[in-house]
């Protein structure tokens, strides 16, 4: 009965956060993640982890903090975040992740997860799988959210006529990524672009880009996005993606995998 009431408190909290988020959405508009660009996102992450550590000091003397670090808070927040994520995946509406209701519920979930990690922060062998899984998930969630402020995605149309130095974003603004690309050849059968790269202080060199095999250049991942043919000229459409927080997200994913493997190994060892 106590557990049921505690879960109910979690869902009531989620509903309250959704209501506050709706009020913020109607008054100040959606959250602009771009305001948290580097180094503000790094400062926010440092402040968030520091706050979690400080709050955890009072965990034993504060029922609310103990509840936040329990399944009773984690399960409702995970269900709510999962539901919103599914809606986002179905609708494909990018404004979903800028909605204040989603942001507040997401923050509630990561706070609960962070407090849980600190509560179980000991390095006994039987606790290692738990730490790897939970710290890995915390890393993925927090770095994916804060890193979105630094993520850039551009489109570049390259042809055989001349090197292309400019790319555009979704709003049509032009950018110079620091290098130029010229199309040497495009294979319609394999959907592969052979390109020449031009940089201000380097000799030109060749690269190859295909749909499932992007090329990394100066931090940018270059993807084959499309192709157009105008008369005798070919134009290859490329996507340029810069995501400096992606290695941190990958690190979190590797921790999740390591946690799953370690859990299996420890279970096999305990059965012997």
C-alpha cells in the first residue's frame, strides 16, 4: 500500500511539472537550447552534478530526497519521458524537445537518476554493474540534452564546376565550415560521391562519401544526403553534422553495454 501511494506521488509530481511546463510554454515560449551553447552547457553540467552531491548530504534526514533517489520517483518519470519520446518519434516534430513540459519532466528524471547513482556510489564488485548502467544512462541523457546546444547540421550542394565553400542551415543561413568540397564523380548505382577537399593552408586531397559511410573532417561528419542532375551537370547534396558532445554520449552507451556484460558475468560467477 505504501509503495502504491509513493508511485501515486510520482505521477502527481509529473502532472504538476507538466502543468507548470504548459504555463511556461504559453507565457515565455519554448526553450531555446541554443542559449546553452559552450561553455554554458559545461558550466550547467558542473553546477548540476555539484548540486546533486550537495543535496545528497541531507538524504538521510530528508524524506523528499530519499524519495527522489528511489524507484517510486524514477518509474513515473521514466514512463512519462518514454511516452513523450515515443510521441516525438511518431510525429517527428522537433519542437517537442523544446516544450517546457518535456524539459521539466526530463530534468526530474535525470535528477532522480543522478541521486540514485550517488546513493549507490561504492565500488564493491557486486555493485559495479549497477553503477555502470546507471551512470552510463545518466551520461547519455544529460550529455545528449546539453550537447544539443552545440550540435550543428548544414546542407552543402557540390558540383564539378568549382569548389563549394558555403553550406546552409535549416533556416537558410549560410556558413563556411572551414573547407571547400568539389565533386569529382558521383555513382548513381552505389550512391557514392568522390570529392576533392580544399583547405586554406593545405594541399587538396581526395575523400569518398557514401550513404552508410560518412567521412569525418575537422570534427564534421559528412553524409551523402541526395543527388540532383541539371542538364549535363551533377550536384551531390551532402549533410555536414558537427556534434562535439557525441563522444560523451558514446562513452555512456559503452558504459551501459559494459554494465550489461558485467551483470551477466557476475550472475554466472555467483551461481558457481
